[in-house]
């Protein structure tokens, strides 16, 4: 099956930027659905990229926009619900159902679904992982028999613009005092955003990947404490890391979960109770050599960026 045009839901986000760029370089046109097209004008410079504000839940209104699309990619995910107690279900389940309906109505035969490592409708320890698992199952089951689905379960994703190394970098830069770290022994296998994007692209036209669920991981496993210390070294910062006990981690989650933006919530704490590592790395199955953090992170999180971070935060304050 030849892919000339794809629709990307969540294409204005971190992974979406990298995926759209790679698709455009391959001559594939992209329709990116986003709530605020004007905030993402940088995507318009990519050849064949169209930004559109549209309601995916309005199946009838979506049909003319999806005309000519041969694949649909759903990248949407949220880490916290904020004040909306149905936020996870809306973003991870209801939206998937709407995407399947839109594909069927528009005759789109291919759907790629972004899930998460440890997503499980049966055993997900947090609402995030439970709803991600439920949405993943819906994508595979509701699409039968006319839509071919492949889903992806990445560990924490890193790369320029990520919300992991950059976020801890900001926190460490602003914290001259000892740094209290919840769940320090939680384990991750950070996966490069470029490898994730490449996995999506390689499965688009590969019939052998239909109905598969790929776990995506980097080549090495780290504890959260190791990754935070790694971030501090890249920034040239000397910080004392305070390892919080399980009860103190839960207390921190309760406190921070009530703050604006929910920097760390009970649901985040529950997600960290399961190691984010692959049983089988789907990147290798797809012929992709996983990229190590040492190859990428120092390029965008080096010590030379420290002053820029501090200046940015001072201006914001």
C-alpha cells in the first residue's frame, strides 16, 4: 500500500513534530489536527503539511477533511487530568473511538496508535496506564475487520524539546538546595524520539506489522535517580539528591498534585510503581538500532545551556 497523505492527531506535540518532519522529507503529505493551528506555525514550513482545527468527534464534518488520507496516526496522550476527572478517559479512550469511527467513515484503511509501556486495561496500576490500555484495546478491536491497526508502547521518550530531561534540567537549575526525588529506584529505558518516529514510518506500509503491539525502548536501563544525576552532570550542576522513601514519595505526590499544573501527582506515583522497561524491544524487530542517550542528550542539555535556562526562568519571573 502506497502512503501519499496521512492525518496526525496530536501532530503538533513533541513526537508529532519529529514524525511530521520525517514524513515530509519522504514526500508524504500530512494533515495535522490541532486545537490551535496559530501556535504551531513552524510546522507550516514543512512541505505538504496542513494544519487544521477540527472536532474529531464530529464524524460527518471530518469526512471531507480526511479525503485522500490513506493512514491515520493518533499520538494524543496526557500525563495528568488536572481538574477534569474524566480527562484520561476522554483523551485515551473516547478519542480513540472517535478516530476509529472517522477512519471507517472516510475509508481510511490504516491506523497507528500511540500507547504506553505497561498500558493495561486489566493490570494498569494508575488511571493513566489503565486508560491507555483501554484505548489501545479499543483501537485493535473496534477497527475490525476493515481497518488495519498497529500500536506502540514506548518507555520515556527523549530528544530536543522533550519533557523529561528538559523538565528535570529546569528543576535542577532552579534548586540550589538538596533535591528531593520521589521513587528514585523506578527504572526506565529511555527511547529516542527519532527511533519512535522511524518505527511509525516503517510500519505504515508493512503488512507484517498489522495487529502488532510494539514495545519501544532504548539500549540501556537506568533508575530515575541515575537519570537525574546524569542530567545534573550535563548541566555542570552539583546537586545533592535526597532519595525519598515510599511514604515520603506518596506524600510529595499528594502535595504537588494539588499545585497548579500538577508537577507530580498520585497517578504519576502509581505509574512509577512499574518499571518502564521492555520485555521485547520492538525497535530491533523493525530493524532499528536503538539510540543511546549519550549520543543525543549532551547536544541539547549541555553545560552551555545552563545560563540560557536560568535567564529564561528569570525573565518568566
